[in-house]
């Protein structure tokens, strides 16, 4: 058995388990058998390291790397346990689990379960692992309550995206003429949300979400000390945590660099940096959220970080690729052309799954963009769904295309390039296509 990294480079060897550790994990987590306190503590230490270092357990019960089962450590109500989420263990393996048959595909290519959901501001804080004890498996074949899926968006990302969504910074309304913002105005819009939303009784998010990343260690220590000693309500079972939100042009798996007039400030989170859809940051402009907690030695550290590319600081709409940036440029161009004819276009970048009904069954889809077109005279509007399809990853494009039937229930579906899978003939092909389609609606 070996521990491998979750984050890119995904699957990199962290370390091999010793024979004693492998036996302990197999007995305690697989067989539900505890032969000694030392064995239980050894298995518990492995699972804690998986939680602290963002690791998966790769089991060697299958011969090939492609078939190797992966396991993750979960914390549920103070108990840490091991769950098999990818690949099926050999029937003779002590960690044998039944692999899920359901691939999460619902009607019209939609997902049966939402992979991206808005955060509940009252219950998003990470669970406190201090004092948690290992739990032997009970009903591990039932995935219904755990819903482990590679497509589920992590909580730190959902927190940032929920704040952006609440501040309506995922919208450009209208696309022409645009209402442009400065960086500070965009951050102030998020700050306003933190002042209006609460994470506990009488406690606004602004007490734990900050926008001053230039602080030195002594100020971070003081901030955590205040959270620990102020005597105010704190959600039960949740770790003392605070966050920073910032913009950055330099993001890698190892670090985030924030630069202002006083020079650069570098953040190196313990769990490394998760970058949406990227291995290393090459999209130039990013929303970033940093999470701070005390480590095992009592030091306040940047524990985790998430970065999401944005279109432009003047319109900081989150984007999943440079191709989506190009699609926004085409939409804005078409909006300028249509403005003189009395049309108005509002752009929305959905950040969370949308429930749809296809053939009387419910499922979830996540379009790249949705447009609301207001026709001349403002007596009629039309909804359009825009999908960016120029990706080179065939499997990814197939999964996107599979959802189009479900997306079509939300509005008329248009693709960029217009005649995908054929490539666009000219750089402004989608802008011209969108102009033509809207004028003939």
C-alpha cells in the first residue's frame, strides 16, 4: 500500500506504508478487527496523515496501475474512516469494497447528483480533527449518504464561488455598455456579502473572512487568538479557521504571490494550491482564497488555498479556461453590434449545478454561460445557453456534449465554435454567429 497525492501532480508517490502499517490499516479499516491498541493507533496515524497532507491510499491488491483501487479518509461526526471511491479491491483484499455501478448519469446526460452546490454559510467550516478517533467500517457499501465523487467541488472552492455568486460578480449586465469595476470595488462587493451573511448566531462572515493579505505572522497569531478567546458562539465540532481573499497574477501548485505597492507577499499553504482546471497557473489573473488554522505544533499557518481564473479585473467573472475567456470576448463583441439595434444582452456564468427535468426525471447540469436577450422595445426576452466546445480532451468534450439535452431545457443551446466539432473558420466566427442568431429569434 502507498500514500499518493490528491492534488496535481495527482497520484504522485508520497510514501510507501510499512508492512506493519498496511496490516494495521487492513485489520482496523477493512476487517473491523482491533488486535491491539498499538495497531489501532498506527492505523489512526495513517488516516490522520491522509487528512492533514491531502493524500489518498492506493492499494496494491490489483496488478496494474490502472486497476489500483484508491481510498480516501473521511471525517463524519468526529470519526475518521476509510472509503473506497475508485477501483474495486480484490475479493481477497482486507479493504475489499463493492464498487458503485452508478456513473451519476441522469436523464438527458444530466448528473443525478449535484457536483457543485452553494455553500451553507452556517455549516461550511471544516470539522475539527483534533480528538477524532478512528472508526471501523459499518455499512461501507452504501454510498448513498457519502456521495464521494471526483466531480464534487471542494468546500474551499464552493465558499469562494458562493461569495462571488452572492456578490453577482459572475454576471455582466449588460455586456455593452459594460459597468467596469476596479479590483478594490470587486473585493468590496464580496466584503459586503460577508457583512450581511452569518456563520453563527450573531457572527457575520466578516469576522472570519478578510481582505488584507499583507499581514505579518504576529497579526495572524493575534487574529486566531481572538477567535479562540472571545467567548462568542462557534459552530460545534468545527475547527477555528479564518480566510483571506485576494487577487493574484502568480499562482502555482506550491505558492500564491500577492503584489501591491509595498512589494510581493508569498503564501505557501501546507496542502499546496488547488487551481481550477489547471496543473500550474498559466491564466494570468485569479481569484484566490486562503485558509488559516493552527497546525499540530500550535502555529497559525496557511493550511489550504484555492485559485480560480477570472475573465478580467474590470469584469471578474470566473472562467474555467482561456477558451471561455474567448467566448466572453465574442459575446461582448456581439453585444456591441446588437446595441445599436435596440438589443441588450446580460451574461451569467453559472457557478453551481442547475436542476432540470427531462422526460419527467430530475437531474443537474452546469452550462458554461447563460444569456438573457432583451429584444428591442423591451417587451420580450429570450434565454440562450452557451457552451464552449473547443477543448482538446476528447473525454471531457464527450461528457459536456452528453449534457446538452438537459441544458436545452434552460434555453436555446448555442456552441462555440458554431458548427462544432468543425473548427471556427475565423477568429470572430462565434460573434458573427451569435449576432445572426439573435437578430432572427
